């Protein structure tokens, strides 16, 4: 049972993470670096493995990644993805749907295959190699939409494709994680048919969820908003109902085995084409001021800097290079072919580089099941951290390079 004693230190810990992380984000932005990098740095410095762990409040560490803190983190992810979905209508998905699906699927298969293959060449056990490949497979959709939002590029054609491909990438990544857990339990590789079935099932479930959100959510929100409650002011009812619908769809997504944040994105897309979109977008955008720094600060807070002594530096650099190149090859090359535009295709590839929440979960599953050692786990965590630093820089550079060429 959560008590006041649990809640107050957790809320203080959130403030300790958010406010300085926002400052670090501003500093990074001043120097032309993505705010996400600053948020993550803030989380590392103020997390439980550094300052947050040696400073105490109510006889507890100032920052503790307890269940309540991680619940707030999940809420933050839902709000960020709901906000992102509000910028992409269902018609925009239909416009780029095939392209996004091809890019998203290739963006999973190539990193998975290269990560697995390189690991085998290093003499690593096939089950460990599978965890490494799976960790590299899924793009962080939260990071992708946040970076594009920072640059104001989410409405570009490549931005639209990138976000939708990242969503599909996330759905497929969770299906692969499910397959890996089955592999761990059975200690045998599943058949290709089984893997294809699980991936197809996840994609179909997400599409059904999206269709439900598109056709039902606008009607539900309008009905609730029109009820004119007497005990509460009607102002804000539409926004509050819309936000509540995001959590409802996120819960449904979780129940059917999908990531809650892709459910929240579907809810946002469901309302993006409605008359409520502008009001809700402004309301949720204000919430993001707090929740975006918190979300990425928590990712940083999970990094134990002392583990840097445990990593295999050769393996680290090789996997990091594979993590970067595999997304450019897997997502960028198909994008170049489909769009018939080298610059736009490479931007999509660069935008898919960042790994985040799914990668942390996958590597964590490998550690908890005893498949990977502490050394491999630490190596993967720092690879994930490396993509969070490198990805935004390459994406920002790819857009800036195009602007310079256009001005000349």
C-alpha cells in the first residue's frame, strides 16, 4: 500500500530530477545539442547511483527508482506519446503507411541480424547474441518525436514517416521481446513461422486499436464535454476527457500485450483530426514541459556510472557502431529508395538511431533471466546511452546540412 511516507519523498525526488535536468537541457539547446542529452545527463548526475543516492530525505535516498517513481515515468511516456499522436492524423498514416511499414520492419530486422551476427563472430553464446541483437532492434519512439518536436520538423514528410515507422518499430520490438522470453524458457529457437505470427499479431492488434481510437474517441469526448457538469466548471472538460482517453487506450494496449505508449499514440492520432485537436494539443503541450525532462532523466538515472569499469570496451565500440550503422542501413536505405531522395532517407535513418525504453527492458530481461553477464549488461546500457547522445546530433546535422545547401 502506498502511503504519504512513500509519496512525499518520491515527489521530492521527481522535482530533484526534473528542475536541474531542465537546466541541463537548456544549456545543451544553447549549444545546438538536443535537449534530450541534457535531460539524460541530469538524470545520471542526480540519479540514485550518484548525488541522488548519497543525499537523504526522510532517511531515504533523495532519488529512489521505486515502483511509484517508475509509475510516474510510465505516465510521462503516455503523455509524451499522446501529445505526439495529436500531430499526426489517420489520413497522414494512410499517406505514408506502406513506406513507414517497410522502413519500420527493415529497421528492426537489420539491427537484430547484425547485432546477432557480430556477437557470434566475437564468440558469444547464441542466446546472449540474441539479447544483444534484440536490444539494438527497437528505436525509442519517445526520443524520435521529442527530437523532431525540438526542431519543428514533425510535420515534414520524412518526420511523418519517421514517427510512424518508429511506432511500428516499437510494436515489432515488443513482439521480438516476447519471442526472446519464449526462447529463454524453452532454450530453443522458435520457428520462423512462429516469429512472423507473433509480429503480425502485434501489428494487427495495434491497427485495430488505432481504428477504434479514430472512430470512437472524438464522439466519446464530444458527448462527455457536452454534458455540462454542474459541480465542476465546464472549462477544461474536453481536454481532461481527451487526456483520460489516452490513459484508457494505453491501458487497453497493455492488456492486449502492446506497449502502453503506442496505445497513447493511437489515442492522439484518434483525436488529431477532430475539432478538439488544437485545444487538446495546447493543453498537453504544457504538461510536456515537466514530463519530457522527467522521462529522459529517468533513463539517465538508470545508468550506474561505476559499471563503466565492467564493460568490454572493444565490444562496446563495435556494438555502438553497429547500433548506428544498422539503423541507417535498415531504415535509411529503404527510405532513400522509396522516397527517391538521399537526404530525406538519411534523415529517417539518423532519426531511428536512438534506443531507449524497449532497449533497457530487453537488456534487463536478459540480465534477470541470467542469460547475460553484468559485463555484457553494462556494455549494452552504455551503448544505449551512446545512441541517445549520437542520434540527435546526426539528425540535427542532417537537417542543418540541407538548409545550408538550400541557401547556397
